[in-house]
C-alpha cells in the first residue's frame, strides 16, 4: 500500500528527561521521583514507598540508572545532530520540574536549569527541529511528594502554575507545542508515577487518585490559559495512554464490561480535557466506589475555559477483557490488565503487539472529539544484539514500526486529522517500567547496560537508516 501523510507532518522521536538526561544533581537540580527509583525488574515502586521515599540513601545495595541516564545533559549536541541526520521535524522531550524548581515550592526558579534548556532549544533550532515539550512527565519533585503528599494536595496546583508561568515566559520564542501531564489517565493505575503518592489500600487509592486527577485537571486548564495568553498561536495538548478495549467474546455482558472499562480508562480524562466537563458516565462510577471529589468554586468554570487544542497519546497495546475472569486468567493480559488475546503475539516483555489497534484508537479518538491528534509514543522494547562488526540488525523493530505507521496511514485515509508521530525512545534510554537499559527502543544504540557499565558511545542501528527514509519520503516508502 502507498501511505500518504499530510504536508508538514511532524515526524520525530520522543524521550523524557528523567530517563535519559542524567546529571541528576548538577546545575542546581533537586531530586525528583525518578532519582530515587532503583533499577531492576523487581517492584521498584513498592520498594520505594516502603522506605518513605528515602531509598536513595542505600546506594551500596541498589543501582539508580536514572542518575546518569545516557548523559544527554552533556551530550545533547551529539544526540541532536543524530536526530537531525534522521531528518526529525520535531523532538518530544520533557523538562525536569526539579531542574527549574529544585524543591518545587520555591518562589524563584533555578537559572542554571533554565539556561540548560535554552541551550537545548537553540541546538534544535539550528537544525529546524520543532520542540514538543511535556511539562510534567513522571518528574514530580521529591520534596513535593514527601512534604505535601503529591497531587492529593491542592497546593501543587499553585506550585505547578508558578512553574508553568516561568517556562512559558522563558521559552515563548522557542517552543510552540506543549503537553501538560504525561499519560494523565494512567494515574489511577500508577498513582506514584502520575500523582506522586503511594496508596495505602484499594479504597484510598481510588479516592486519592481521583482527587489528585481533579487537581491536575485544574492545573492543566490553567496551563492552557496561560499558554494562549503568553504565547499567541501556541498549541497546548493533553497526553493520554490509549488502549482500545476489546470484549473477550460476543457475550453481551463482556461487551458491556469492555465498553465500561474503555470509558473509564480511555474517555474520562479526554472528555475533561477536550470537552471541558466531567462526563455523565463518571457520576455512577464515583458513587459506586464511594469517591467524593472536593472542588473549589470556579474549578468547573476554569476546566470549561481551559480546554486543549489537540490530543496526544501513547499507543503500545490494546486490551482484551471479560467481566468474570478465572484465577488463571487474572494477570495474563498486558501491562494495563485484561486477559490474553489469542490472536496477538507479544514482545519480550509481554506487551501484546496490535498495529490494527492503533488505527482503531485513532478512529475512536477522532470520532469522539474531532480535534487534531498526535501519536507521541509508540515503539518496541526489545533486546538488541551488537554484532562483531558493531552493527545492530533490528529488523524486528523495523517490522513493528512499519505496521504501526501503515495503520496510521489507514487512519488518515479514514479521515483522521493527524499532526505527527514521535517514536518512543528514539535513542536508547532507561525503561520507566523496569529501570533497565536492556529494554531498548531506540534507533540509536547507547553502550550502557543494566548494571550501569558501558562507554555511553552512540551508534546507528539498522532502523536508524530505515526511519530516515520514512521521514525523507513522508511515509510513502515503508
């Protein structure tokens, strides 16, 4: 098939500061959540919360890969040159909140942190690469977690507004595209990542998560308003993790269950961000789960007035589910739950691979909201083998990306308005889910390993040249 993408389509790659920047205590930066997460496959979030967020004190026992990342902080010129060689039109990155406000609650920002991002944006501009900046990407300052309890506390709205105001004023001539909160709808599943708190039990998890989400809705809406005021013509988007939910079979009970799960996971946050109101279906869910969201006067008006300009989202997998799962079926699905789909293969990390699901996601989102869409995360985490001659033949990654880009092309042909595509982990970085380097996504190989060893040298994988050709032909040659 011939895939045709719009003129000016924003091809590029995506990263997060906490997973690749390194320099975790340089330039006046304070500690954030990621800095105290150890590496390894064990449940890092439970280990962290069990110590009262003081895990970083025991460095003799645990390795912290985020401390060094892949040292983008010192090697950004080299890395941006490689992105430019691939022909990137855009680069999605995040700003580390604690690099700007080390504790998160200061009145004045850290100039060294601001100056670092000035240099990064200037380097991107040199190659005509448009920055796409995530304001908060799992990088809550540790002080705000320990002192205030994370986003459960209304005070974080005030701190976030101060942070956003500084960013928008400082970079108003350098950044046009902004995202507020990374994968905001994943907060109820992973509240420590998204909301900066560790739930005590299931009941408090839901109550605190939805309260924290409300505070983020208010903060996001205010960020949109500020963005439009300070940077005329700017585009401010939300960011969701999206996974179509399939019914396990045609049993009406399972079909209804899948629909209900999709509404809560996929639609709730999107409705608030784009439509500017809590959807009617959420009322029953809140009531049946004894969730009471405290709101201040003016919150709903602000949310209504601060709707986003576009939706960005990550897509890695679909989800298959049923109402009554057997004990054997529980935990057999993907990262986000459900049951095993017999029609899909899975990655080395058990994430089911479903390119058609991306076309489904795009059509569902556009059909519901009729606003521009942006796929800002998609990719395959896999083990890469370096051959004796230094080459890396990652055909598995090329095949994965090819099928997903083709699915995007089909969605465009279906009538979806798609702004761009940034492949996740365009350069190898630390995995957020497992803290590993061996779970690689990049077009660029970084010589760093799970134990922290390696030279940090960069090299081009086979997929590097393949993706360059995709960009050069605007997706017509896959």
